[in-house]
């Protein structure tokens, strides 16, 4: 699991809090899948993730646009890739239920992607705001 740590902070408090909450929920989804949790719990986590991902991505994209961040378009495209992957995984959860394979897929394709995205793209926003 990817645990939030100071190395993932980009220095913008609201975005850092949102990143931490998203990582926590991705971990909760992977753990629920590993534990074979029921449909209700899985759907609850997924619904929260879908809502929160959309809210966070929209806010972050607005910030990048407002501060003319040079990676704004790359960030927007990357967000769409994440949303598409998440939708495919959620569809597979609907079909197959909680499985260890899906837990690993959440970890590899969503959580690891998200951590990498923070480190490679989101960090560029801070220099746009302070520069």
C-alpha cells in the first residue's frame, strides 16, 4: 500500500490534503478487495472515490490553468487516463466481485500511478504559484 508521507507533499495544503485522502481511499479499496468485502462496502468506497477524484482533478486543473502551469495540459490528459483506468477496474469489480487480482490491479494501476503522478506532474504547480 502507498502510505502518505511528507515526500508526497507539493506544498499546497488543500491539494496535499486531497492527495492524502485519495491515497487513503485507494488503499481502502485495495484492502476491501483483498479481504473479500461485500458489494455494499465496495460500492460505497467506489462511489466516494469517483466523486472525490472528479472534485480533486477539477480543482487541480483549475489551479494549473489559473497559474499558467506549463504542464496543465499534460496534467489534464493524465487525469483522463486515470479516470478511464478506474472505470475499467470498477466495471471488473462489478463483474467479478472482490478478488486478490483486482486488489493488486488497484495497487499497481491506480495507487502507484497516482503516487508517480504527484511526484512527476503535480509538483510543477507549486513553482507556477510561487514563481
